């Protein structure tokens, strides 16, 4: 009976012998160490190719106590239909670009409920599947972030933290200033009766933008109106009452996706945008130019936010003793079709 010989596994020692170098030189070449000359790296890589050597990254990561993987935490329910908010897909793509450059992978943590999401994050940590996490959202009293903080798990936050600010890597816009910029845009176009339609009461970013809206109206000696929402039947009734009683000429809206819903509501109620009511929103996402009129919006530079979140977290993982960085990314007003000067203003 003929027995087929199983091929022998090629090791680092075999590569070192073939290239005529030390095994440590092969290891450093695998890590693209600047201590190894380019000529030597070429020689080692040629030996790898000749012998068919495949690095065992799992074993290397185990030895280094590193998974070379970043967990990306999405808000509750997002992955049920991610197309509802392409902003998160754009963030994941940009995080992936940075991770690829740094030889890291990404793994998504999702859940339909907060309990499900927390279980997902906890399992990823307990099974040592990731080195750290990036949260793509910032909410007040978030149990996920409390878990990461309590367990001393490295993480970066996209948005401003409501607690643990000095102990958190975070990347954000100056949301209070961007809210002021949005309201100022309307004021500069002659608007005086201006409302604010927010996302949800729990979102830190929304609270900051509403503060900025309030700053702008107070500076202009205009009436600051309570924040409106677009979630429940009661919210819609309050919005309708606001339209009838205040007769606003301008609205600041929490993001582009919400602005399209507000725009549709106004059009069904026979209001013309921007002729009757001007709108300005936030994010400069794909929603801003889906249909006419195109949205005037605040560009928060989401690609830069996501890239910096990944870069700062990886830097912290590589240099854990360094100070925890914070970064503010600037914003800009993108003027399109939903803001016009008040007639006679």
C-alpha cells in the first residue's frame, strides 16, 4: 500500500537557512522593521516565496498578546438595515482603510437591543478577539461605554463623552459651534423665527448642537424655542402646533436624513422649501443630494473623523503609556438649495 507523504510545514528557521540570515531577521522582515535593510528584506521575501512559507499570524499574535483586530461598535439596531444610514457604512470603510495600512483587521459589534449589543462586546473582549474598540456614537449614560471604562478596555469614541472625558480617546467636531453656525446661516439670510428639530434626547451631539443654536439666537436677540423631535405622534402634534403658532421661516434640523423627513412633512402640509421655510441640517451625507431641493448642510467631515478614530486608537495600543489624545475636526457650511433670504429681509 502506497502512503502519500504529507508536505512538511515550512518554518521561519527554513526561511532563515535559505536566505542565509538569522531567524530574528526573518521575524523583523515580517514586521517590516526599519532595522532591516531593503536588500535583506528582498532576499528574505524571495526565500519565503521559493519555499512557499505562509506566516502564522495567529501564533504571532498569541505570542505578542495582540489580535491585530479592532472592534467597531454600531448603535443599537443599525445593522438591522444599515442602508438607512449610510453614514455608518462610510465610517466603517474609512476605519478599514487605516486598519489595513497598519496591518489590523476590523470586527463589527452589533445588536438589536442594548442588552444584545453589550453581550456582543463582552464576548469579543472575553474571548480576546479584539485589542480595543471604536464606538461610532455617543449617548448619555451609555452602558456599553461604562462597561469598557470599568473593564479598562482601550477604546476610542466618535463624539464627545458625557463622562470620563479625561480618560477617553475621542474625536469630534465642535458641535456647539456647528449648531451656532447653522443658526447663524439662517440669521444671516434674514430669518428671525427659527426652530430646532433634534434627533433623540439621549444623543450628546444633539444636545451640543441645540446649545449652539440657542447661543446664536440669543446673540441676535431672537426667541429660543424648545427642541422639537420627529419620533412619536405627540412629537408630530407639537411640531404642527409650532408651525401654526410660531410661523417659523427657518429650521435647524439634526441631520440630513431627518431633514428629508421634515421636508416631506412640510410639503404634504403645503409648505414650500425654501420659499416658505428654509432648512439647514448636518453631516453633508448622501441624503443631502438625493432629491431637489438639495440640502444646505454642515459638513462634519465624517471620513476624517473615522480615520482619526482608528489612527489614534492604534497609536494608543502601540504606546499605552502615552497621554490619551482628543481631537476636534473642523466643520463647514455647504450652501445648496434649502436656505434663501427672507423676502423683504
